[in-house]
């Protein structure tokens, strides 16, 4: 089962991306997971970009502006830290708030 916080390699339209699963495990068990791509490098982050921390298995930023549902196959390449997922959750709440 795909789990929240896991990172996968994904190919879309011939381009390879690393994506972070942001949907909850209960959702992922019965539906296609929601994911965000991981961009390379660090930038001055607006609210929709969450910088991954050094303890995460990959570097870069999670781009919430490109939230999408993707059927994932294969094994995860790693999992982000709880601190990163907490920041992702806070960013999702901020970006999608009423």
C-alpha cells in the first residue's frame, strides 16, 4: 500500500519525476493517491513550496501548486521525516483555506 510521506519515481508523458505522497493512508488504501512533485534545489519558498530538510532522503522542495492524483507503481525510494510532513500539512491548510 502507498503511504503518506513516501517518495516515488514516477513517469508522466515521458518525463521522470520524484513525487511525494500527501494524501492520508486511509484514502490511499482505496483510491489513487494525491501527490506533489519534488523540484530540485531550494528557492525562497512561497507558501506552496515546502523545502525538504537534510534528513529527508532527497533534497529539493515539494511543489503543492502541482497537486495531482497519480497511480504509483514500484517501491518507494524513501520517506520524508515527520517534521517535513507536518510542514506539508500546514502548507496545504494555508494554501487551500477558505
